[in-house]
C-alpha cells in the first residue's frame, strides 16, 4: 500500500472516529451512489468495472461499516429531515442507478440481512425487457468476455461511427488494457442514443436480461426496504435533447414508475449526472421536488433540491471504506 493510500485511510478513520473530525457532519446527510453488485469481488476489481461495480464481499463490508458509523435511513427521510434536528449519528442513504438485475439478486439479500433501506433509480425503457445496457454490452464485448470473434463486428461498427479503438485496448497487460477500456467507454457517452443502440445491436446477446423486471421491482418494493424513482427512460443524456424529446423522456419515465410502483419517489436521477437550468426547470414541471446529480458533497437542506450531491461507491472504496470516509471529509469542506 502506498504512503498516499495510508494517509487517506488514516485521515478517513480520524474523520469518523474523533469529535473534531465528525463535527462537519453535524446536521448533514450523506447520499451514496452505487450501480451494480456482481457475483464475485475479483470480477469487480478491474478498472473498467471498478467504477460502477462492487463485489458481494466488499458490499457486505461496506454495509457493516455504515451501520457502525451512520444511521442508515431511507432517502426521503434524509431529504426531508428537519435541519434544526441533529441526530446522534450522521445519516446516510443508499441509492442505485440504472436498475440492474443484480440489484435484486445480489444486493437485496444483503440489504435485507442488515435491514438497510435503499432507493433504486430505473432507466424505465429497459425494465421488463431484454434491451441491454450499452455500457455492459459494448464494454464486455470489447474486453473479450464473449470471445475474440465477437469483437470484430463491433470494432467495425465503432470505426464506422468515427470511434476507432485505441491501441492500448490490445495491450497484453490486463490492468493497462482495463484502464484503456474505461477511458474509451467514457468517450462513447457523447454519442447519440440511436448510435449507441446500433452499436449495442452489434454485440452478442446475453442469455439473461441485464435489467430488473417489473415483478422484481414490485417484490423489492413490497419488502418495505426499497423504493424506486426514474433515471430517465432511455438513459439519454438530458442536456443533449431538444425541448420536445426532453419532455417525452421525462414523461415516459414518470408514467412508467406510476404504473409499475405503488409509491414512486418524487425524486429524479439525472442519467450520467448531466443537467442544466433548462433540464431542472422541466424536471420540476413534471412534479419532482428533488433530483440527484453526481457532484460530490454533503446534503444540508440549503442547496438546490434539483441538484442533490452524492458520493460514488466503487469496489475500491467499498472494500476499504476509510477511503470513502476520506472522500466524504473532502466533500464536507466549503
């Protein structure tokens, strides 16, 4: 472990275990952003998966750590908390983006075991369908998870779209190749949804759907531990849509949640975290009192409710939550 890592872990421990360190958390809330919980931790450790994935051991380790240092509450309890009421322990709420099937199969059993509530934000076009998430399909195809022969049609489509593969994606070193894939996938986020859909169609289809279905959504909701909100319909980046398409995207996701859930959250979650004044105005017009972004920071009831900050959770900081505490301490600074 590097000196820098030791410094951060020590600073994170001091932040949550000393009165001076914990003082900035008084009256504030911490919202954590997760995406997936995979079947095993080794798969989640590669850089192109680490950012969005955690393994079951790391996730359980994180839940135990959260219960030790925080009061784990539903998202709405945190958002609607009386700012004058200061709890004995700082509050934390868990959120999951996209609506991956492993939220039900891998994350929920651990949430139920430790009785920790969570909110899941669904990209509603995918729920109950076999439509794949582009990040997973393109990423794993390029990684070679479906065999080398399956890569070539996708590579040709990417070249046609003006996004040729970087040389490093053929590096023999697994870590360097994974980092290169991570950066490359981030670069594809600027493509329009139709192009991403076309590229995804060039990937092999998995045997199982990647997203939750509506039966699973209702089962999780009936547990009393999980509530749902919208994360777009098609997961299109909202700032890139014209007014009509933006209105349709927001409306379609809202209606899907109203039809599929008993009590959908009055909270929107921006795909990729992208929003501007026009998007926020439309989100409010569709009846959402709050919206979640991806900016880092504590929630203190005094900011823009349509730009609520969160802290991202990766395999790395779930496995070593003192690093997450360090990130929280940095986000607590004005």
